[in-house]
C-alpha cells in the first residue's frame, strides 16, 4: 500500500483517521439523501397521494434488495481490510474478485425474479388497487437496475476497504446529480411527461452512471487492489467468511425494510390508511438522512478498526471504539432534536397534503425520539462482524426491528389503533438500547483483555 494509506491505518490519530474515511462517504450519502428529498418533492408536485403511497410501498422493497448487496459489500470490505492489515494482498484481491462476480450474478437474478413476480410482491407489501399501477411503474425500473446497482455497492465497499473513499463518493455524487437533473425533465409535462415512470427511469440512469465510474476506476489499474477474472476464488471457507461477516448488516437492513412493510400492511386496516402509508413513506425518506450520517461514520470506523484487528493492534481498536461511541451519541441526539423540533418543516418539503402532514408529524416523532438505539445497535453489529462473532452479530441485528418492533406494531395497533402504531418503535428502541449497552460493555472487557496479551 502507499505510504499515505499505511500512515492513515497505523499512525494517524483515530478521530482524524475515521473522519478522513467517513467524510467522503457521509458527503456522498448526504448528496443521495438530498436527492431522495428532491425526488419525493418532485413526486409531491404531481398532486397525487397514490404516487407518494406507491413510493412508500416500493421503499421497503428497495431496502430488501439493498440488504442482499450489503452481505457482499460490507462483508467483503471488512474481510479485505483485515487481510490488508495482515499484509495479505493476494487474499484481498481474491476476496474482491469473488465478491464482484457474485454481485453481478445476484443483481441479474433479483432483476429477473423481481420483474416476473412484481405484482403479487407489491400487493403483499401493502399496495391497494389505487396505488398498484403506480407502484408497478416505479418498481419495474427499480428491479431492472439491480443488475448494476448491487455490483456498484460492492465495488464502492472494496475501494473503501483499501482506504480509497474519494472515488466511491464521486460515483455516488455524480449519479445523484444526474438523477436530480433528469427527474423534472422526464417527469413533468413540459418535458417528457412520464410522471412516476420518469422518476424511476432517471434513477436507473443515475445508477448506471455510478457503476461506470467505480468500475472504470478498477479497470484503470489505479487501485491498490486489482480485479481479475482469474482471481475469482469460490471456496467454501471464503464464502462462509463473507456470509458470516456480511449477514448481520444485511439482516439489520432487511428488518428495517420488513418493518416499513409491516407499517404499510398494518396501516391499510386503519382509517385513512392511504394517508398513513404516504406519511410512512415520507418519514422513511426523512429518516434516511439520519441513517446515512450513522452509516457513513461507522463505515469510516470499520475500515480503521478492521485493519487494526488484522494487524493485532488491539489498543488502536479500543481507541477507535471509544471515539466512535462518543461521536455517535452526539450525532444521534442532534439528529433526534432536529427531527422533533422541525417535524412540520421536514414534512412540508415533501407534501402539501394536510392529512399526510398530520399523520407524518406523529410518525416522525415516534421514529426519531430514540434514534440513538439504531446507532449503538449498528455499531455493536459491526463489532461482532469485526471480531468474527457472526452469530452474535446476527442476534443483535435481529433485536431492534425484528424481535421487538414487528410483533409490537401488529399487537399494539390491534389493541390501541393509531396510538399503538406510534408506540411500537420507541418501545423497541428502548429495549434494544439496554441490550446493546450490556453487550458493548462485555465486548470492551474482552478486547481490553486481548490488548494485554
């Protein structure tokens, strides 16, 4: 590796090193979040609640697709960082080539299956008769582009694993800018007048642009890790390590998606169900901003910590954990305050519907009041992945949205109506936070003992 990368991983002060890797990722994710805001705002200009509801139905489905890409992007990135920490370049290149190949195959498979079974899947996720036509228009292009989007995320993660955060960020930002420019041209009557289909096509083109940029980076041989078809290494030990390392993060993402789908399914049975589904869709877009800050920072942390773990530098691992916890507490408390205090303003960015705003304010408060639980549970999941404790990582990733929230949303809504609907998330967050704090304390004791040996 070049001298700058070695210095960053081994000697640079922890806070500065994490920030250096996290900042480009956070900026890229925030640009994407701005796009989500602009995209949903554009859809709101169509003055059709069914369109917003269609996006609300499709969003959990998109998160499910993303959960599959996370297995290989996060799993591959962590393994590559550990291998580089051990000075195992060949192993890192074999992992990178294998992850990239699997990502291409998986993307094609999901695209084909998703398009074939699109209608029954959308109905299952809460699409009513009024919403279904719009949801199908949006989901078709969403499925189609998984063949490029999944490899893009894996290649971005591989680049971050070797400390190259700028090119992945450029790929994301370039795609987002293309998306923002194309959206109104394809959507509105003064352009092509394609409505929600135009929004989906713009997103598809943007994803293709991102793929071409990151794939071109690896083809140019400017990366430290070189991709080559001969280095694809489908062995049971490697596949097992990728899956065990990546699955906990995938489960976290998958359960967020299922939680969103559960909200839609439950909301259908409530009075004004379509307005509540639309509000849930808008709130999910708003919450993505907060998620992106946490994800970006933790991705910076995991590259530093994984490299230090591979190099058996446990003192640096401990220091990076302490720094990250302090930063996440400050970050998530600030995000919660901004969401709660300015809830009406956030919602009015997306819609002028008084009904959607009415329900959205309560849903946003419910989702954000204990947002710190998400950051601590996600950090704890990454720590389990980092230390090859995949089973514990899977267990922790299941708690928040799986074991607690999904049953609660059905039970409490059935008993208390919309009030129960609102109580499910904060209760799940509180219980999760308590469990993760206990688990984090045990992990710190373990790693402290390892640093003394």
